[in-house]
């Protein structure tokens, strides 16, 4: 365990408003973003020069185009047989929460797609968001880059960053909104923080659990201090987002919480529907399947419904080991237990889905849960020293996920 983290040392963190974004941080953030941009450029070059190409799976752009034409349904939806479109009362609808389509509106209005380039931009925004969260927590430039690189290059996030398909956009934008929301939450800028966290729910609905975990303590504090006006100010933005999402669902499907997956042919044919306890054990088994070597020392792993999630995303392994270390030192506190409980409940909910993400490298759905691990480490920002094993895990994660992204080009 000594290789995980060196001795923890206290950090006399300055007040939130006084924390400087020093020249060292500026240079490190610029260096990290430029390296990520280079990695994505090299990937798309290997893919045949696809960075500026349109993605055939950019359903969000298709929905934005139909919005501009005054429709909430997809005109001639039967033509798009390769997309996950819900069919309801003779019309076709996008079956995913609509927030990413809002960001696609300027591109639709300009007659552009650039789905892959948009996804690369989201990846850079995520890197910056993670970096700034750890900067706000008191980390040094190298530490901030460590965590941002672990998320962006050393996890399944990198493969998600490679394509502007509807599934990847939803997950990457969700992570962007969550991490920037956490940054503003750290700075006690609650109205903007909870607005962004609500937008994350409009990308991946299960993010509601994490959003509530940050919102409810803030609300309890405001009520205890009798600051009801402040509670109203930071509650209004997420409520407006929730109202808009519910209204849009009601207009299309007559249900506040129905985004359309109920009407996908895949789930209409399934005996147990989209979510069921009958799927739990098999999905859990799928994300615990190992990566092995055959007799020729060639890697073998499944490409449907995931493999061992903490191998695909070694940040989870680092978190597990850190929690064990903290438990041994009796410094595993109540907030840590809440974070772990949120992770386990979210993982359990994901395992109720009929699949664990279908065709993929790694464990795609569990990428949504990376913020739980980051929250654990953010609580210790400025006090961590990174040992050899932590750095090795980062490097191994980068190598594995770069390999995986290129490997999937041939699938």
C-alpha cells in the first residue's frame, strides 16, 4: 500500500475567492489540453482523417434539424434504420434525453455537422473541468494534470471522445456538465452548479442521484440557516430544467419521465422490457469478466456488454485501494461512505438495464460513475502525494485505452 500514496501532508488551503490560478497552472492546463488534442488528432488520422467528418450516428443533430423545422419528431424516421429511434403513434422520435441537441442547434442552423470535432471539443472541456476541480481543491499543477489525464486518457473516456455518435455524445457531455457543476459547487456558486448538474441529467438520467447528493445538503444548510431566498435562487435553475425536460416528454409521449426508450423496438420485443431485476446478475458478471492472454500472448476480451470495469477504468482500482488505506488508518469518514453508497446504488441501477452498453471496448456505462471516485479524491485535494503504483496505473490506463480506441477501428 505504500506505493499507492506517499505520506499525506496537510494543506493550509486559501479561501475560495483567493485561490490564484497561477502561471504554473495556466501552463500545465494548456500543455494537458494540447496533448489530448494531439492524441485525438492522431487517432482520427489513423481512422482515415475523420476529425472533420460527419458522424452517421449523430442523432442529436438530426433532432436539432427537425426542431428548426418546427417538429419534435423525426421526419421520415423510417429511413434511419441504423439509429435508435422510438416509434410512437406512427411517428419517430429520438429516444435519448434532449440536452445534447440544444448544443447542436447552432451547427444545424449553419448547415454543419462536425460531430467528431464537437466530441473532441467536449473532451477538452472535460479535461479542463477535472483539472480545475482539483485546482480548486488545492492541488498543485502536476496533481491536477494527473487526475485530468487519468479521466481523459486513462479511462474509457478516450474512446468516447473519438466519435460524435449519439451514445458517446450523451456520456461525454454528461461528464462535462457534472465536473463543471462540481467545480461551481466547490466555489459555492450554487445556482450555476445545480443548473449544470440538471443539464447532466438531461444527458444521462441516472446522474440525478449524484446531483441530489450535492443539492440536498446545500438545501438543508440553507433551511437550517433560514436563508430561504438563497435556497430559492439555487433551486430555481434545476427546477426549470426539470420542467423543460418533463414538458418535452409530455408533449411527445404523454408521460413526464418517458424519453422514448419504452418505444424502441429492441425493448418492446424484450420479455422483461428495458429495466428489470432479471438483468442484474448477468450484467454484473459481464463487467467483471477478465482480460486474458491466449497461448500466443494475444489479448482476449469481450466486445459486447463490457469487461472488468476497474481494468478498463483503473481510476476505480486506485479508488478501491485508497479507500482500503483510509479504512486501515481510520480516516474513512461519513462523506466517503455516502460517496461509496452513491456509486454502488448507481452501479446497481445500471445493471438493471437490458444491456451494459452493447458493442464497446471496456465498460462503457461505468464511465458515468467516474465522478464518484473523483469526489473521494477531491476531498483530499492538496494533501495527496502520488506514489509509483498510482503513476503506473495512470500509464497503464492510458496505454490500454489508446490501444482499445485503435483496436475498435477494426471491429
